[in-house]
């Protein structure tokens, strides 16, 4: 399915959700709080649709399928599996041509204590990997890459969540004729719960390419609402993106719509 078709599905879901009955206030607020925590013990399956617009006629649709699965190790520790599988449909972004298909997958595992620290910080640390799953050489890097990932955040009684997620990936194998991966991802985030399962979120999904000495810094501002679709707990999110820094041929602004299926224990 092309990303443009996926947008229609996502918008249809948003329309239905906007009129659907909400969950009970306490449950919705608790789920919204867990969604603001990247290492919460909550099974979720987000479908994140992004649109980016460029100075030229170029445009890019990116559907990230992002299942999150917590696994209990023992009474004190969880490991959180987070996967990002991109589906791309782009025009004139590379070589003045169109490409559609899968991109490269990022897989992360966070080992996280179940209890916050004495000062209230929630922590996670583990490995991350880049898997060359792209179906078109122009949609991926044809490299295997590994590195560490970490997250630290704090959640307050007044509804604020703030922290940062980071990973660093280095090539370990791949095609010799492709540029090695040496990239850092840094995502500071700030959210505010405003009641009834609603959250306002701000983040910067920054990437630094050490090979090219180049930052890409998009600022995302979004609104999230926890609700129900029939008997299924879900959340939906809409937002805007503005790029503070990109390569010369990078995008200027974008949109984001996210539909997430929730499976609380």
C-alpha cells in the first residue's frame, strides 16, 4: 500500500475516533502517561504517517510501523523491544525520480528497572541495530550497523514528562561501495498531560551524520488523545513539523499523523 493510501486510512480512523466514546478518565490519563514514556510496560503498535515538503516539487511520505513490546525479566527489570519499520513513497527526493518500498529497520532493546530512581528518574539502556531491509537501494544504506541506545526521563505529578532518548550507530558490515553509517540520533522531549487522556507533545528528532558533519533537526509539535475504537483502546495524534537544520536538499516542513493500538496489561 502506498503511503498516500495509508493517509486516507489514518484520516478515516481519526474521524471515527473523534466521535468515539472515551475511556474512563483515570484509565485514559494513565495510558497517556505511559505513552509519554518510551520504556513503559505497555504493549502498543503505532502507525506513524509523516509527510515532508521540500523547496522543490519533491515530497516524501513515510509510514513508520513501530511495535513496542515489554518483556518481564524478573521482579526488578524489564526489557523493552522497540522496532521502527519504515514504508516510503517519495518523489524527486533522490535522482529526480520516484521510489516506493521498505526502508531500513531500526531495532532497539532497552533494559529498564521497573522502579524509578530515588530522585524519580526512569532509565533504560541497551543495544540498537540498523538492519538493511530496504527494497530499493535508494531507500536504504545497504549497511548493518550496531551501537548503544539510552533513555532517561522524569514524570511529575502535575502531568509533565521530560527527558531524552539517544542512540549511536556504526557500520559493522555491508556493501563496500556504500558510505559507512556513523550517525547519532538525539531526541529531547517534553509533554504535558492536560486531562481526559489528552497530551501536548514537543520533541526534536535530531540526527547528526558524523561522516558528512551534518545535523538534521526537525521540531515536532503534536496533540495526542487516548480513546476507544469499539472495544479496542487506541490513541491518535496529529502534529506539525518544522526543520531548524537540514542538508541543502533537505525538507522544510512536514505533518505527522499517528494511530496507535494499545494493549495494557
